[in-house]
C-alpha cells in the first residue's frame, strides 16, 4: 500500500513540475476561446497543445515569447469555430504585448545566429490568390519584432 501511494505522489509531483506557466495574456486567449465554445451549444473546450514557449533571436538581441496557436483548439459542438479558409489565429506574446496573424502553420528556423519565426499565410497576404503559398518571417531585433509583412494585428 505504501509503495502504491509513493508511486502516485511521485507521478503527481513529476507531472506538476512539467506544467508550463502561462502568462495572463495567454490565459485570457484560452479563456475567451473556452467561453466561445461553451456559448455555442454548450460545447466542451480543449486547448490541446496550443501554447508553446519560444526564443526569437538575432545578433541584436533575444527574447523569450509564447505562441498561442488556435489551430490546436477543439470544441465539441463546432468543428471550425477557431479557423477559417485562410487559416487560424496565431498569437505571439512578447513582454506582455500580444500580436496576431492569420496563419496556416508556423515553424522556427535557425539561420546562423538568428532564430526566425516563419508563418504560413494565405496567398492573399503576398498579392496572390488565397490558395497560393505565402510565408512571412519574423525576427527579434533591437527590442522589437521585425518583418516585411503587414503590421501585426
């Protein structure tokens, strides 16, 4: 009995230690999505693996940030509540500021000393048709996000 209890406590402690702290801004996004799901036919919300901690860097500095990827959300009463034909919202939280892009996916790219956030976008953002391939690259430089794309929302 004592061995089983010890195993349960050890499991709880190890899983609690691996839980990621979530910023108030990320929690607000999660809470809003959960409320939208619940409001639509009393759906049950699952955030999945929506939150990822990342580091962006260049020769001009580095910053730790959170990504909240709404493509990871699920709602039992609405299959497409969080995404549309142009993708899903990708929220980047840096130093308490939230920026958002409509994205078809994302990836971190290491290029020399730089770590770049590459965001898949609807082709319309690049002057093409919606179904065409388009990417936007973001890098941290001198205390801010730089990109040649449109101003983040």
